[in-house]
C-alpha cells in the first residue's frame, strides 16, 4: 500500500483528490492539509511514502516543505503540483530533489501513474514544464547524474556504467529516467546533444 499525504490549499480540490486517490486499491491518503505549515508538521509525524504538494499555499510553499523533507532526510518523496512553468520554481524543485514536477491540471489517471512510478524510484518532470528552462547556466542535473551522462556520452551501456560506478543496473536506469525527465527529453542521443550544446561535458 502506497501511503500518501496531500497538501492543497483549495479545499474542494483537496477533497476531490483524496476521494479519487483512495479509490485506487494500492493507495491510501493518510493525511491532508490546506496550508504548508500544517503539512510540514504532519508529514514529519506520519512519514508517508509520498507527499503531493501544491506550490502556492499559506504560511509555507510546497517547495519549502519539500526542501525541509530533503534537509531532514525524511523517507517521504515529494510530488510537486504547479499551475505555471516558472524558472524560479523549477530551480527550487531541482534543489529540493523532488521526485515529480507536474501541472496541477494533469488528468487523475496520469497522477496515479506517476505516483506508482515515483514509488519505484523514478523521477518524473513534465516536459511542458521543463522546456526552455534548461540552459548553459541552469543545469538541473546532480553530480551523480552528470557522472552517468558523461559515461553515456562515451557510448557506455547501462551494464558498463553500473560496473564503473558500483551501481546496480536498475539504479542506472532510474538515474537515466531522472536525467531524461529533468531535461524534458526522451533518449540518450537527445541528452548528449543538449549537454554538448550547453557545454556541460567540457
């Protein structure tokens, strides 16, 4: 059972999302809040598998809550919901290591699918939120993701990368998924081209 915490300041939407997510056989909403301060207090206590956080909430934003989750090393992974593609929000989401970054008006079945993928360790950023955000100065990849990308640029297979970096094949696949999501692309070739274009591989 995937335990979920929902923080959304619009009460009607909050209630509707709870009801829809609780219909899934493998999911359970274990708490909810309409402001960031309450959300942070309860997430620390409940430690759900995943916290679904709206960005703009009273007292604390969803991104602030996500950053606190990272700083306190909570086991909870964050899914951020947003209405607009803003570079500041994108940068904060990357720094907070959020597991997914989605548009608030995404279909419910898409959110459900993302929740299940996040629970397996994937990182998912909606391409429409990422496009035009990635530049030479704005590299959203972590040092480890850049290590993976450098091996990809050399033509290394997942198995080769795993052996060189002392990782499992599955972990390498998850890193590649995160790289593709953060860059808004779908293939190794696109990743290499974008990295070269932005001079990240120098």
